[in-house]
C-alpha cells in the first residue's frame, strides 16, 4: 500500500460529484469517436466477471489483469450489490484498449475513453463504457381493446391532429392548479395553446379538451436543478396539458394499475443512485402494461453546437416481459414500485420519448424509455397530482390538523391518572404520533367511511355529524344543520356605529363571553340566521359540562368520547380563519379559496415540518397551568385562544398574502404561505393542544376523576365509543339561540 497515495473510495461518490465531473469533461467525452451518449449510474459488471475477493470491490477490480474481456453491453452485464457510482459512457463501436495506437485514424489514442476522470481537487471518478447499437423502434398499431368504453384516465390514448396527420399519445395522469383539472401528456403531441384534442369514447371520436398554455419544452439544466452543475446543458421536459371539457368522462385511476399512491417527490436533496435498478411500472396506450428498471440518471441523448440535451431517467424494459414501450406511449407516467408489496405504486416520471438499442439476444432490440421527473413538472407548472376521483390536495385540515392537536394534547396533561387514560385512548381520539401522516390518515378515514367502521373522535364532527343520516350513520344534517355554526365564531367583524368587534368587546371585558351578549352583537350586524351566529366557545363549554357529568356518573366511555370530540372544536379555535368574517376572503370575492389553501393544503403539504415544530413548542413550554373552575371560564379560555391566534395571524394578512400568490392550492402557493406563516401556525396549534389539555384537566378535576381506579384507566372499546357518537342526543348540536338553556 502506498501510504502517500490518494485513497479512492468510489462508493462515497454522490450524484453531484458525478454530474460535476461529467460537466468538466463534457467537451472531451462528446468528441471522442464512437461515443453516442453519457449518463450517471452504477458500474455494470459483466456476467462472466468473477466476484471480488476483497472488501473493496472497486479497488479489487483495479488490481486485476488488464487483458481484454470483450464488449460490455446492456444484456451481458448488470448492476451487482457492490457496484459503485460511475459515469456511464455509451459507444456504438467497441474497441479493445490494445487496438488504440495502431495508426488507424479512428483508433488514435486520443479517442480512448478514460477509465477514470480526475478532478482538480484530487477526486477521482470511474467511467463505465457500454456498447450500444442505437436503432429506430418500429411503430405499433393500437389494439382496439385499449380504447375506453366508459371513463378516460391514465394509460388511455388521446389523438391530436398536426399538419393534417393524426398523432397518438398516452394520457399520463390528471393534475390540477386548484381551479382547473388537466390531462397530462407530451407537448410534442398536444401542440400549442388551443389545439383540439380527441379520444375515442363510447364508440366514437370526440373532442375531450384543448391544449393549455401550461406547457414545457426544455429548460437550462441549472434552472431546474439549481444545486447541480450542468453548464451548456438543457433538460428535456416536453410536457403538455389538456384542459378537460367534461370531468364526468374522466377518472384519476390509471388503467391496469388502479389507484396510485402519493407523488414520488424528488429534488436535489433526495435524488440518489439508490434509484438505479428500482422497479417501475406503467401503462402505455400503445404497449399496454409495462415493467422496467431505472438504468441511469441524466442520460445525454443529444449534443448539438456544443450543448447537451439530457433526460432525467433512462428506464430499461424488463427482458422477461413481452411488452416494451413504443411510439404512442409518449405521455405515459412511470410509477415507482415500493418494497412493501401492499403499498400502492407512486407516480415518478413522464415518458416523452424512447431509445432503441439493438441486442444480440432479443430480436428488435430493447426499447428504453426517456422520462421527465413528475416532481419537476408539478413544480414548474404549478400544478398538483389528482389521485382520488379528481380530488387534488388532501386530506383536509380537519383530518391532519385536528388529529395532530388531539394527539399532542395527550402528552400535555397535568393529572397523572388522566394522562394514563388519554394516552391509552390516543388511537381512539386521534392517531399515535408515529402515525400522523396525511396519507395514512386519509386512507384510514376512507376505509372507516366506506366500511361503516369507527372514526377517530377528533374529526367526528366533520366526518360524521356534518353529514346527512342517509349518507352516514350518526349524521346530523337535515333542514337547518345546527352542527355547522358550532365550528366557528366571527369575532372580528366591526358593528355599525362604533365599529367595535366582538373581539374588542370581550377582550376588554371577559364577562361579555355570554350567549346573551353574543346574540346582541350578531343582532347589530343583522346576522339573524342560525348559520350566521357562530358559537364556538359555547360549544366547548357544552362539552366541558358533558365531561364533568360523565365523571360524576363514573361513565368513563362517555368522558373519553366527549373529550376526544371536543378536540375538534378547540382545534378550530386555534385556526385564525375560524374566528374571522374573512374566513374565505374579502366580502367582495377577493381571496376566495384562501381557507382551503391555508388550512387544508398548506398544513397537508408541510405536515412533517409542522408536527416537528408543534412538538418542539410544546416541549419547551411545559409547566403547570391554573385549572379552569367552570364552563364560563372554559368559554373565556377558548375565546382567549381565538384572540391570541388572531393577534399572531391576522386574517387580513393571510388573505392578502394569498391574493399576492395568484390563488389556488398549488405547491407554489402553499410554499409562499408557509414561508410567511408556517412557524406561527405551528405555534398556534401547539397553543391549541395546551388549551385542550387544560380543559381536559379542568373537567377531570371538577368531576373528581382521580377517584377512579387504575383498572378503569384503559382503552375504551371502539364499538362503545361509536355507539355514543352515532346517538344524536350525545352532546347534541345546537344553535346559539338554543344552547344557553343547557349550559351549567
């Protein structure tokens, strides 16, 4: 061993290292004879090559005999579990090293592809040379069975007429900008804005929409991947959207794959060589069901005038499968198969073209798919994937937000016995902290609704009580729905004359937090309809009374049920738009949609960071709080929570920020809102969790819960809880004019 030598640990190389080296050697590689393309990936080992004998396969390979081993091709070599990161150079003619320098022009030594690239800072990067024989794929005719008879969705064909000729392509998926739903395909098929797009539906060719102005051709590589090097390089995108005429004809499911999971969200932060050899599946309009593996990243498919064109993914067909991608599959979305066989596939990339390499073992060669990262498409076009019957962003804040506040509150309780009881029932009230994932919550709630099973308590008011009894057992909707006004209270609308708000009045004098004073305030505004008279603090007071009464009767299931459902309303109080007449924008219509973008989409998109911030806020603010003595004090406490939240997050500021983004629920919009209001929103939700725990503690004290035996502090049977919340008389939903009669 040369102790003064440079250690070459290829296994530690990153995607950025490889791209930097390829960029530095760009000119030298593309001008060598026989080179037809480059990519980055993992070193391909010939099937005949022996397995290494040392713990460092890359070093072991360098010490072996340099005798010619013959061609390395895509069908005589593969990635092994020890393959190291490398730059892949594709050549159309294989020349053994000993033939260079023979005097023939095409064998001049300057044309040899180096085994190693040397960087100015001392890094060394390996090069894997692979022989390919590019060819043109033969077009295939579309089988009639592929045309839809009922609904159109991913994997089905669409037809565009360009210069008098019909072009066939595939529908990849549905996306939305928060207002309009689009079918995603390739720009080279959809054409410029306004081009009519057709499909065969129910036996005839019909126009299903027109091409949108939202489209992508190519962009400078560093505009898309700002943290990666890539001078004189363009990234091929080739994305077109079709604005759908009639959504009734569409489904968000992919033919042959069914419902799909969440987007496989990729960026510079998580693109790695772990993607190499990852299994993928797709359904092409021309080819049908397809299987493949990612063979390389950032494949250079063309070089003109000193500039490279690259594709995010090079996807190889599964040699064991009869189908390969072919013309007509453009627009197909490739999906990443997960290691869990029960997990849904996740949309990964949009096919925009193909590359056929001839092979000695397969007649016609192998058709590789060239594909664009769907994450980049959604970000650049400011759209979101539609996954469930044309529903875009999900789940709603009622699921993610309410369950998070309830789950965290179980750890903020002061009474040891109550803490034991509530933590034993955390998965009845909400979800375990480890399960606070928006998609997991969404799936659990969907299963519960479809199967008529138990709904975790913190969102029963939205999922069950706001629904009609004919739709879901326990629903309370019918005629005037008294459940709706229990979720809010507009405390910031100035009244005529003095311009005072309910917030001004009750902040100055908390004794005004009474039903009578609030009725009088709403009267001055002309809000006489029950739906216009929000009563949120009094709804929490009502639940407090129910919890105290259940403890006095030693009815632990009723206490847990009421406590869990109360979490919903306290959660509403910690969301500033639930306390404002600007809840969905200004009265003149400006800012319409802000409620969903801020409370629904932003919280969902930023849930992981949000939960982390809530936990940290609660951890640093632990300490005993003075218990509330009665229901009136509970209502004042909830009003104060609304007041603090509104001071920290002025509704007008959120509406103005939303208007400035242009509106919608896209990632761009929610990211802008999160950047401005994210940390404060997390703090408000942590405040809500503390208040919820305080009200629980106060009811426990008032009902003398400590007298209960330890054997009573256990998880309550879900069927028992379900029977309670399905009873319309359990903490009944009342309007403001009726609730005073039952408050104690």
